[in-house]
C-alpha cells in the first residue's frame, strides 16, 4: 500500500509538471477505484475511528449537560431543616433564605441552628450567613455569630464551624463570653482566643489568652489564665495554666482554679485554687497546696502545709482561715515563729 501511494505521488508530480489536467483527474479516479478494491479494511478502519470519536464527544456533551443541570441554582424561603443522629435530634436549622444546587451545597441567610447534646441540652447559634456541605454535613456560620448555651453562657465569635464527624463546634478566632447572671449581678465577662464546644461531653472551652472580669459584692475580680472550661450541665467553670487572680486586696496564683455555684440560688459560692498556691496582700504572703475562697462567708482557707508570712513572723498549721475579709485569722494546730508579743499570734485566742 505504501509503495502504491509513493508511486501515485511521483506520478502526480509528473502530471502536474506536464500540466495535463484531463489525464490527471482520470488517473486519480482509477487510483481511487483500485484502493477501494484492494484495501477496503483501511477505509473501514478510518470510518470506525471517526465514529468512535463522535461517540466520545457525544458522551462528553451529555456529561457536561448533566453537570450543568446539577449545578443549577435553587432558592428557598423560610427554610427549616432537621438532622437526626442515632435516632436523636442532632441539630435543627432555621433560615430566612437558602440558595444552593442539587449537589447539596447551600448558602443560607440569617441562620439559626440549635445543636443538641446527648442529654438534649442545646446550644443555639445565630449568624448572618450559613454554609452547608452536603457531602460531609459540616456547617460554617459566619458574621456576628452568637452561641448561647442552655444554662446561660453566651459567646461571640466571627465564625463558627460545626464538624459533624466528631460533633464539635469550633472557632480559631477571638471570643467574648458573658457568663450567666447571679444574685451578685451580671456574670463573668471573658475574652480569649479559640473556642470549642464538645457536644458529646457537653463542655465549652476557651483555648488560650483568657481574661475574665466580674464585680462580686462591690469587689473587683480579675483573672488571667491559659485556658478555661465551662459546663452546660451546671454553671461550674475551670481555669487552668498560670492562673493569676486579683480579688479585692488579694493576689493569688495557682496552676488551676475551680468555680462552684450554689445549687439553690445559682450564685457563685466558692473558688478553689489547687497545687502550689501563693497568696499576696499588702502586709502578708502565704503559700499552700489548696486555697478555698468562700464568697458567701467572705473568708479564705489555706490547707495543705499552709504557711503565712506576716512582717517578721511566720505562721504554720494544718489549716489557716482568714475571716471578715481577712481581718481575723483562725489557725488549727498553730505554730508561730517570731515575736511572742504580737496579739494576733496568741495561740489560745487564735486556736479554732
């Protein structure tokens, strides 16, 4: 076949040189007939390739058409969605408007979502915009995001992500928290960075740079720590990592601090600092393993090898208690090193 084509080309050139038009067309016609008779499979093969290419293009066009149909925008007003997990309500969503496509990628306006813990207590999240990923069921809420727990904690963040796989709500941005109010006034005002809600454990965590403020019975309360955890089951809170607490005239430091509320009136009752606690006031310095502040009784108790240094005197015992806002001291198994003339150190008077 190649030899034949080569001879044809050579002959055509010869014909062109001689400028014989009629003879040229006649020869071409005869060659075409000869190729058709001698090599029909070659022509058929070319036709089959063209047919296959057309089929591929047709299939591509069909797939493109289907893809375009899937991505057609849809719009809904007054959206209400419910997601169930293990026969329990996982979350319930409300939105003024939703725009999305058939592949479940949705953008919602003015969104409100209730996320439910296993005990069915909840966290309500509101924001300007919500985005739902239909494949992962993850949700992003952004723009003036406010998260409120059942027991009254409120958190403000720029955005918040719901991760369906591990049932958590998370933000890496700065967060502002307002704790539930009690009989002493408004709750804690807290600032930090990083925010996580664990729906399984029903816990709310501030991850770093915690600064908390509160007025307790006209006394100013300020606290700094590395992190903080709050419960939606009660109003208890835990601050951890380099806790630095200022309350009235006292400055306290400890690795951890626990806040406990009265079950009757939900008022902050005690603050417990643990493990290598230090206390400093204008005229005394103390240390112990555990320090408890009773805000209702206005007293402070040092336990676990407590030691208090007052000017030139050092007081130790099993337990040292400051009452009446620190004006009086009670000591169990007192031991005083220093001047015996100091009235405060009379063992018979100070012994509880």
